């Protein structure tokens, strides 16, 4: 006889029959949530809704408005899109569909098949996706031995996955099945296709974009925004990966296993140095460019980049002076507060914009200026005799998150400004259908650097990350397309290096921590990589900003 189980959801306790699915329980509570419930935490552990209860438990239901829920939605939509393509064209027609990177609030994908890619084909695929959604088909999951998974992927001609799992330590693998279409995904799925109601397919460049809702508006498809500057740098980085023969983690692991990591490091560093040199040449070619503004999200490597750009400018005959916008913070007592009552150092209102513009105009005019230094201990601005005067061949490199926002330098002539957007836009994917989030790459960088330079635990970094991301979305990303040039600071080998430093920090997070689930996710992600020793990494490498041992005074 089935027993009754007590289930606590947000402080409300109800009884359900043993064997009831979490999906059915979620339906009872859906009306109380803003956003569709797609995943949950059962007794603190992330669990799919198809799971059934077998004892008393506590459930935390997560919607598409949560970070975890939004990722589940996007992952599930990708599975449905792939299934629909094979339904429309058949397995013999398609050679490969590659989910490459984020673009326009969705995924940019490429397509190799006998049938040419057209908007008419995408419209047919979209109709089939809607049909699959209307049928509300269960997305089944089975757990098989890793060796069997390698054989399965070889049979399905998913060679990136076959290569990936040759290096996987886990003995078993979860395989998702949607009406006969089998695939592996890094992360969980919704219970059935009926949950994925909002999507679109747009032809773009040589591929297409799977357009998806945002976390803030999960029931609306945003306007298509191709972001041409971002797309250009992403394609350039993709070409770098292709040139080195490394586009997935499996390919990277093969290089490492064959003892070719040192060559990979040297080529990666040479490509980055050449790019920085090219930027310096562009600046040097226009003598009116006196103020170089460098901006980008957290852990993009802005400081090391600014130092290396300065060296390249010296090689072009210029004398650079680096200024941090942080030194123009207003006194802490006057700093605006956020909705939680905490000081908001991310807003441009925390910067003394007027003084910054006054000082920069004076410098351009050839005057001597006493630059401020912000004391982060006292929370006050100080003047410690840091005088500067620009010569004919001197330039300013101003580093700060608001550098691309015209409001920061509104008094400075546009002809004197050169704007650089920098971010770690990894060109590496786990396999052809599983992306590596650029956000994850930056987060792992920050975990390592925070622990090494600031004594901040991985737990604390993860706890703060949501606030950091909110600041980026408000004050950095809206201005990125306004940059004169974009620079990708991601090194194709870096996650194999950061793994060594990040794993012990993440393992230190206890089960009762509110970020334990996120720590486990990152550990699973890092487990895909073979490690690379750090001895062969140059001391001016951008990755040294995070792991230490660099030649710059950071």
C-alpha cells in the first residue's frame, strides 16, 4: 500500500501519495509563482520535475525567471530544435548542427547538410518545433555506462561527444531521449516539450539564431539584435580555434594528452599579442586619439590588457599613462545605495564625473593635473602628489566599467576618444550542442583571483556574483556595441589551467551553503578538462592576472 509523504513548499506543507511526480506537485503551486516552474531543489539538491517523491521532503520550486530555470529552458529548447531539424530533413541529409555562442538573446548556430540553409527551411523547422510542443512529449532520461555512451555517439556520428567522453572520469552518463532522438546535455531538462512555448529561428550570416526569451521576460521573444561588432569578434575567435584545431573540450584534451599543450599556449599567446599590437597601431595611426577608454565586465582582464596595450603603444613611440576610474569614486558616505540598502559602487552616480572630465580636459590642453587616489579602507578620495602632464606623444588609458558610456566623458571631444570593449568570450565549447558560457569562464577567473589576492572564499564570490551580473547588465552590456573595437581576452587553454586552482576552493563549500548547488555545477563542468601545468605560461600572460606569477604590478 502506498504511503503518504509530507511535502513542504515555501513553508506550506501538503501530503502526497508516495510516487507522485514533482511536476504534479508543482502544478498545485504554479498559480503562486511569477514564471513557469521548470526545475526544483529537493532537500537542497537540484532535481528534475520528472522525479518522484518517496519520503517526506522540502521542495524549492524554481521558475524560468531564476538563473537555473532559465538555463533549463534554453537547454530544452535546443533539444527540441535539434529534434525538429532531423524530423524535417532526416538523418542522412544532416552532417552537423553546431550550437556556437550566445547572440541576440539566443544561440548562434551553424548548419552542415545537403539541403541549403534558408529562412524557408527554418520556418519549416519552427512549425515542427511547435508541433512537438503541442504534443507535450515526455523528455526521457536514461543512465548508461560511459563506454556505452562513446559507442552511442559514434553510431549517431556525434564525434565531438565521442571524443569528449574518452576523457570523462565519470563511469556513467545521462542520455536524453526525445521521441527517438538521443543526445547528451550538460545540465537538466524540463519534463516534457509542452513547457517550451516561446522561441524563434532567424537566418543570420552563414548560420541562424535560435531566439529565446530573457530571464526578465520569460514569455516574450525579444527583438532580433544581431550585435555586429560582437559577432565579428566571436567569429574571429572561432577562426583562431579552428586554426589551432581546438573547437571543443575533447579536442583540447587530445592536445594535452599528446603533450602538445606548450605549443598551444605559445600560439594562443602569440595571437593575443598580435591582436593587442594591431589595436596599438590603429590608435597610433590617428594622432588625435589621446584618451583610450577600456571597459568590460568583471574578470575580463582589463588591468593586464591595459598594461600590455601600454607596452605596444610604447613600441609605436607613445608614452601611455594608465588611470583607473575607481580613483574618481565619490566619498563612500555620499555613495548611492541599492534597493537592499547596500552601497552601489556599480552605478555611474558613484563616480565624480565632473572632476574626471575637468581633469581630462586640462590634460588634453597640456596642463599639469594632480590625480586623485581613492582610499578603499577609509572610503575617501585623497591627493598624494600624483601629478601628471601630457607631452605631444603621451596618451591616457582610462580603465573602468563605465568607459563606453558617453555620460562618463561627456565633455571630452569624441575625436580624442578611442573606446575598447574587453570580455572573455571563450571560443571553446563542450561539444557541438553544449556551449561554454562566457559568464562561467569569468566566474571561475574571479573565484581564483578573489581567493589569491583578496582572501575572499569561493562561497563569498558566488554569493556576490548575482549582484555583479546585475551591474554588468545595467552599466556595461548596453554600451558594448558603441566600442571602436572589441577585444576577446579568453585564452583557449585557460580553463585547463584555472581548474587546478578553482577545484579545491569549490570543494571547500559545504552542503548547507546556499551556493552549494552552483559549486557542484562548476565542479562538474571543470571535470571535463584535463589539467595543464602552469610552468609554460609566460609571465605577461593575461591568465597570470588570476593565477599569479605575472610581471605586472596589479
